[in-house]
């Protein structure tokens, strides 16, 4: 029904906007299954698809600084925390960072220590906070000197 009086419309608009925000914010909180459903792109040396294949026995490998794996979402999502699973051949000298894209690339987490044990890190909430983004990247910022090659069994990001 058309509303001819603007004073009648504004409360309705406010209610609708609140409903819309609640509805959409609920939908776009990233989950691990959503993160794992994306086919990655990027320029890791080897096996980039192993980063989010829900298998902690398969590793992704980088052998150069700035090599990355990218996860692109169909719609923007909210990210809040991440964890990663290590590989025992590493000696701990490798470093990663995570970037997010909201129209341009930003660092979300930097100085991530490569893991040297076959287990998960804790869930980590970067100091940069919750971000709404359409893509994320894991980037190699230092190649582990053990092989030399930086290996990661699995990365998980979620709200
Ligand atoms: Ca894997």
C-alpha cells in the first residue's frame, strides 16, 4: 500500500532497516564450512588447494616471499578469528600474514609464526578486529629455512 504521508513512513523504514540489518548480519558471519567451500586461487609453489580442504594431513607450500593463497567469497562476510595447523618439517623461522579485501587489501594479522607441530593453534582474534570483506589471503612473509619452504597443513577463518 502506498504511503503518502512521510511521517507515517519513517517509523516503518526504521523498522525495516533494523530487520534488514539483523537478517543480513546473521547471514554473513563466515563459518568454517563456508570457508572450506571456496576453491582457492593464488601463486603458492605447490598444493595451494590443501590450505582449506578440511584435511590436516595435506599441506600447502610456499617457497617465496609474497606468495599467497586467496579465498574469494560470493558475498561479503564478517571475519573475526583464525587458527592454523602446523607441519613438523618446519623449524619455526617462517612467517605468514593474513590480508582481507574490502575494495582494497589490508593486513588483518601480521607476524604469524609458522607452526612446527602437527596440531592446531588456539583460535586467534587479530587486534585489527572484526572485518567485513569479500576476499582473504594467506601470504608468506618469510620462507622457513628448514627445507627451505613454508608449509601449512590447514587454515580456518570464521566469525
Ligand atoms: Ca589441508
